[in-house]
C-alpha cells in the first residue's frame, strides 16, 4: 500500500518550480534570484559565469551525491557548530582554527581522505601548511566533485566558491578577498576549517544510504518478507523519478514505464503461477540427484580421516624419535661408563702385569721346594675350576637377562599399541588435545617414555585418578545425548511424514481441480457445438421459408401480401431467436470464463501452498540429515 506522505515527499524532492526552494542544479541561479517569487520560473534562470556554466550538464542527466540525497537543496539548518541564526546575529566560530595541532589534525584528515580516494596530484602535509591558490582549487574541485560531478572552477572563483559554501549552508562567512590570499597565515586557518567542514559533509553524503532514508518506514514493516527486497514505495518512487526525468527531456507520454509499473504491481500482488508437472519433475530430478550424492562416499570425511591418521603417525614418529634420542643418550652414557670401566680395567691390568713381573722376578730369585711347587699347582687348578664355574654362571645370567629383555620389549610393543589406539580413539571423539570440544580442559593423552629414568608411575596415577573418571562421566553424558537425539529424530520423522501426507493430499486436490477444469472445457465445447447446430437449423428453416414464399408467389399475387407478412414475421422471430441464442452464448461464455479464472486462481494458490510445503519439507529433511549421531562409546 502506498503512503501519501511518502509520495509527497518524493515528488517534493524532484520538483523545484512549485516551491520556494533553490533549483536542483547548483550554481545556476544568481544570488539575487533566490528570493524572488515563483512567477519568475525557470525562464529567468541563467548561468553564473558564461565560461564555466556553458560546460555544465542539466540536472536531469547528472548523477551525483547531491542528487541522491538532496544534500544541496535543503532548508534544514546545519547540524554542526550551533543552531539557527535569528535576525542578523553573526555566529561565533568556536573551533580553534589557529591552533597548530588542530590545523595538523585537519590536514591529516584531508590527506587521508584524498589518498584513499585517488587524488591525482602530489600532496603532503608541508604543502598544505602554506598552499598556493592553484593547490587549493585542485583540492576544492576534487572534494566538491563528490557532490557535483561535472564541476570545474570558474574564472571568477573568488565569487563562486564563497557562494557554493553559502549554498551548502556553511554557518560561517568566507570573504571574497580571502580567495586572493589563500595561503597567508591570517587567511588559511579559516579556509582550512571550511575545507575540513566540506570534507565531513562529503563523508556524511557518501555514508548515507539512499534506500534507508527514502523507504525506512516500509522496510521496517516488510522485514518479515524475505522474498521481496523492493518495497511498494520504492517501486512507485522509481516510476515517478524516471517519468520526471523523461518529462524534463521533453517526453509527453510514458507508456513503457506504465507497462513496467503495471507488470511489477501484478507480480507483487498475484505472484507467478508455476507448472505443477514441471515442478514435480524438477523435484524428482533433484531427489534422484540428492540420493546419488548421499550414496557417494564423502571425500571430505576420507581426507579428514587421512589427515588425522597422518597427524597421528607424525606425532607417533615424533615420539619415537624422542625415544630414540633418549635411547641414544642412554647408550652414550652407557658407552662412557664402559670406557671408564675399560680404562679402570686397563689400569688394573697394568697393576696386575706389574705385580706379575714382580712375582715372577721374586719367583725367579726365590728358592722353592717341591712341596711349594705342588701347593702352587694345586691352588692354580683350584683357581681355574673356580674361574670356569664363574664363567658358566656369567653365561647363564647373560642368557636370563637376554630373555627378560625380549619379554620386556614385547610388553613395551603391546603397551605402545594400546596407548596409540587409546589416543586415536580419543582424538576421534574430540578429547585430544585439552582444548578440544569434548575435553573440557582435561588432558586425556597418554604419554609413555620407556627411557625415562623416573618411570611412568605418575602418568598411570593420573590415568586412574583423573582420566578414567572423566571418561566414565563423558560416557554417561554421551549416552544421555544420544537418547535425546534419537527422541528428536523420531519427532522430526513424524513431522516429515505429516508434511508428506499434506503434500499428497494437496496434490490430489489439484488433480481433482484439473479434472473439473477438463470437464468444464468439454461442456463448453459441447455447448458451442449445440449453438452451431441450432444456428444451422434456423438457417435451414429460413431457407425453407424462402422457398415456400417463392412457391406462394408463383401461385398468385393475391397471397403475396399475406406471405410477405408471414415472411417478415418469421424473419423477425428468427432474428430474435438468433439474438437470444447469441446473448445466451455470450452469457455461457462469460460464465465459463469466470469459472476458469476462479479455478486457475485456486490452482495458483494451491501451487504456492505446495511450494511452501515442499520448502518446509526440504528444510526438515536437511535438518534431519544434518543431525550426526556421535559414535558409540567404546566398551569399558
């Protein structure tokens, strides 16, 4: 529904001749013509300067920020630096324009904006501290082009620029003489403040949303309609805007825009009726495609599993490398110990050799009896037997150590396998690392180092006291969540079955309506044939009557008048019957046309309802299919 207030406001933005406001095209009316009455009209408008005004385009063909938002042609008071002036009081500028820090901030803002928007000339802060008139005109032209696209400074810019600021409702006066000494210390702070004000005005104009300003009320009312992004007011506004532009270009009729407006309103009011069979075929095709896609293995899942497996292998190899590094350090330490033992043994061997030499020397110079020699041989044999027994014991101990080491290695492999399985399963369940979704800050990862001298008692204690109770609690939570999800899945399946039944019932109703439409069409064809047959019979009767009249004329002239009267009466009756039959035929045709229209409208409504139900069913189906049941917890 169109609001009169919006239509009025839209038309008032485009019309300048019916009000006391300034012209839409800036700088085309002299200052002394602004306050004149409306009788002056557009005929008294002329360019401010012949050199620059001749090159400017009409407002109807120019697109700029000022046209979109009505920035120039507004009578509202300026939003900055005080309120409305009453009388002839001069507003006092409260800005610290002469402050160097304030001027530097203004210069930084201007340089930042010009740099971001592609200012084509050299620019730096030092140049803007004492700019030349040429630099000022370039910056002013660049900024004002955001409001007036085709603007170029006139020859008498010292008169034009103050008038532009006055038209833009700049609240402070800019003298004509200040334009001749732009970069002087007593003039530049005020002009820099005006440039900064113009910069803020351009930023505001660029940031204003045309749609939200013109159609904010109806956009708020139509937030629930997510299928129609264009409001009724916007449709009418676009029509009025385009028609007014064509009118300014000299057009008198707007048939194309009227047809477009009519078509747009019809589409918004009645919608577009779809072919039910085509939609059903499309639905079957999409269902088959969806089924094929569902049957295909999920490549992303396989890649994710492969990535997890590679990450697990990487972590496992990293741990294995760490263990090998520890084992290497352990073997190096053992090698150092063996080298120390070897050095000690060599020292002992040297001592023994020295002692042997001493004893041999003593033996050589000592006189031994036969009994002493026998006693020494007996001690030697006894020592050799003891040495052999010790060697046998040593071999047995080495064999036992080797067997124990093999058993320990097997146990370590089994333990590593179980730990790896546990960590992989925990990573699949999002329990590793501690920042995972289901970890809740608990570190479930089991780490075993067989070359740790302190042993693994601490990690086993953590598993028994922390990890195992947390896993039991998590298993309970997962079972409860599975129960809830199963219940929800059953409810969603019941809802889907109900929606499917509703769609089937609506399809049956549509088929019944199609049958009725075909029956009515056949009745219309039968009625047409009946009317044609009656018309043919009347024509035959008329021809028979004409033949009879001719026969009566042949019999005698005496019966001519009577026959002529009967003929006229029959012709009149025939014509009346023909008129009655034609009227009855038109009535039947209008009745059938109205009935077909009603049936078509009802069918369109049913089609729209079926589309809505199909969309709801698709949403429900996607929700049910998107529910991913977590895998069952591993057996305790």
